[in-house]
C-alpha cells in the first residue's frame, strides 16, 4: 500500500531507483494541500509507481504498476469523509512450482530457475507466466455526535485476479538434465499420446470482497471510574472463481497461429483422464474431466458471508491502572458450488456449505509502576476459520460434517521501560492451539494432489511459547545522533511433541543508526535460528541458522535526497528453506549435501546474493 497521510500543505515528490538485476523503480506523488470549497476543507493525493526487475533467479522477471488516489473532506466541524482507490498490476515470468533441485544446483548454480534454450523442458521460460491484478477501494466516514460519542464507518471492496500459465514440473534429476527433459513430461492431445511433450496448465483464482466496519465510542466519567466504551460490527461477503485446465505447452507455444489456452482448447491435454498406454480408455480414477471443450482438474465457484459484532471497555479505576476487557462473536458461512471440485477422486461435482461460530473474549491489564515503567498482561481467544481447503479433499467436508476450526488461547505478560536515552521492553507468551492447521505441497504424502497447489492437514494440539526482548540506546554528547539496538527471541513451536516445520527456534537482530545534519545511516543484521523443514524433525532436513545484513545511507542536499542501499552486505548464500518432494531422504548425508543427491526431487531456496540500489528523491 502506497498511501500517505494527507497534509495541509501542497507538495510533490519524485523518486527514481536503479539497482542490481536490472531493477528500477519510478514514483511520483502529488498532494494538493488544503482546498476550501463550499465551506469544506478538502485534500487529495495522487500516487503513480512503476517497478521492474530481472530478478536474481535466472529468467524470472517482474513488472508492476500502481495507481492510487486518495481524497479527504472535512465537511463539517468534527466530521471527515475519506475516499480511496488503488489499482495494482503485476506481470511475472515465473513458474508456479519454482525451486531448484539438487542436480540443478550442481549443474547450474544457486541462481537457477528458468532457461531460454530448451523447449523440451518445463523450465523453458516462455511456458511460464503469471499475471495478477488487484484493486482496493473504500469510503470512510468519521464523525463526532457530541456528548463524547464518535462514530467511524468504513465501507470497502477489494478484488484479486490471478491468471497463471505454468508447466507441471521444473524438477530435474541428473539423468533428466543429461536427457534435456523435466519430470512428468508427456501429454495426450486429441487421443494421441506424446511422451516427449511438456504438459502445462492454466490456473485462475479470482475473487471480489465487499465489507463494512462500523465502530462507535463514548467516553464516561463516574468520578471513581473513568474510561471509554467501544462497540461495532464487521460484515463481509465474498465471491470466488477458481479453475485449472490442462494443455500441451509444447504444441501450444510452437503453433504458428499462437497460443491462448484460456480461450482455445485445440491443445487440451487429457493425460489425467485417459490412459497414456491406451489413450482411448478412461483411467480408473480420473483427476480431470472434460469441461468447456477442454480437460479441467477443477472448476469451482465459492464464497463466504460473515459478521462479527464486538464490544470493549477501557476502564481506569486508578490513575495508573487501565483494564480493557472485550468480546467478539464470529459467524462465518462458507459455501461452494463446483462443477468439478478440486482434489476429489475421481474429480466430481460438489455443492456444500458449513457455518463456523465462536465466542472470542479478550482482556488487557496495564499498570504504570512509575512514569517511565509499566507492566501489562493480555489474554485472548482466537480463531482461524476453515477456508476453501475444507471442500478440496478426496471427501469434501460440509454440513452435517462441518470441519473443525483452528482455535487459540493466548497469554502474554510484559514490561516496557523508557528513559531519556534508553528504552527496553520484554515479554513472555504462550499460545495453545486446537486443530492446528499446517500447509504443505499437495504432491507430498499423505496427499497426492496436483503440483502447484497447497494442501492443509490438521495436526491436533500445538503450543507456541517463548520470551522476547528489545532495547535501544541513543548516545548524546560527542556521539549525539548515534543509536544502537538489539532484540531477540527464544521460541518453542511444537505439535505432537515435534517442532512445527519452518518455525525458527530463535531470532535476533541488532543494528546501528546515525542521523545528524544531512546524513542518515543504518546497519542492521538479522539472524534466523535453526528450524526443521519436515514435520518428522529428522536431522537430515534440519536447517542451520543464517543471517542477512543490510546497509542503508542517504544524504540531503536542498530539496534532493541521494540514497544507497546494500542488501545482504556479507553476501550470505545460506539455505533458507527446502520444499520436500522425496517420500524419504534420497542421497547425501544431509539436505546440505546436494552434490551427492543427483536423484532427489527436493527443491532448494537460498538467500539472494548481495545487491545494490541507488535512489534519488526530489521534493517540491
């Protein structure tokens, strides 16, 4: 989001950035300042931005545009209306299932993703495109009704459209690389099997959400007790369309008449419906079916309706004590009407719905021990409402067998201290989770779904607990303008007695800031602790700690600002994540020993190499 606070003074800003990997960004921002029209004080802003990059991974480029307008009107004393609109467009050359295998790392290096020389492989860049569009608009009304009563109403809508063309796989073993192919090659077009063709698919995810949040507040004073009561209701409705169809990327993109599998099913691929050994017969459990002239893995219409009324009281029985209890009620209805439902076996139509309800109490207590020192305690119940994945199973969940919601009980105790030169805060937390939901690739056990999709599994009870702390010291005297900070956390995230995959055991950050005169400088180092890449917590898939250090500096000269950013200053290329596709560890002594894993299909994700960005800003 590129929205700035609207100011009473008119001004403009222009910014240009250039950096590594062909990265560029142009931004223009204009504010009108106060404009008095018809007795109302009005302000408006326009922001335009264009961003492009070749990307650090080979042949994975990206181009994005943003257009934003925001206007405010103080049309009466104590009353303000805000109108906001934003549009984003994003076009990427990107494979839907990206990630280099061990053999690809050995053959091509850590920056490998796509290539432009071999159309017989799924890594061929021309086969892989992602086009996304989003917009968001809202109309907000804030006003004072008098007698200490204020209202705030925000009506909003936002939309997302993702249209992806992708190959089924970019995975290669050493043998695949030698043969110039990728895993899973082969398609069936018009009843004929083509074993060397690259299969691809179209994937669409499009939704529109409408909602409204109404809040009201009122101050009260009973002498012995002062405070504020706040109440409101959140309403929201959504409609979604999702679809995935299969086609032969080799034939489509080599066609002299062009390739448009969104509207032309000439190269529709029935490999998931017909037998590759006898294309005229249907397989026993087809995972695609004829639909709309092609072969679709799913065609799904879904949505939700939900409302959540809430109320909270801010109570101050003593000058240094604040108690804030509250309550929220959740009512959320999900529905689906799918001509072909995703992940059903065989793929079949499905219509269903379920409703989730939950009472969510919460409370905060804050006590100021001294003017610069306070302690607090928080309690809250939370919920993750089951999403569309509840329907997308071999046996979809619906009424009367509604899915279980992921619920949490949260506790936090902390302290905050600040002085002229020093600030410090620390807390301990505990989160108990029932019906803990984790996501993984649908191609890994126990799932056998399509590539490029995520599947949810319920691990039962989970606990998240830890201790966090942060401190900052600002120097004075000869070192005025210099500040240092450090923060860190020790965490435990476990379910069924094992660490939740991808959850670091600890984190830390430290840095130095300097601001004096025309100069602003910062050097920040962030560390991420050890973590497991698999739910079984095998030593084979345990990842070590890694860090990233960034430097930023800028200098002002009149209305110009010149900035330099050096990201990953130490050029750390540590392994940050692994997508596990092997049914069991295959080759090597550990996941780091990728040189000796020529047959593995696990996918590796490393830190990007060191990069530079230079920025010029002009203010008018």
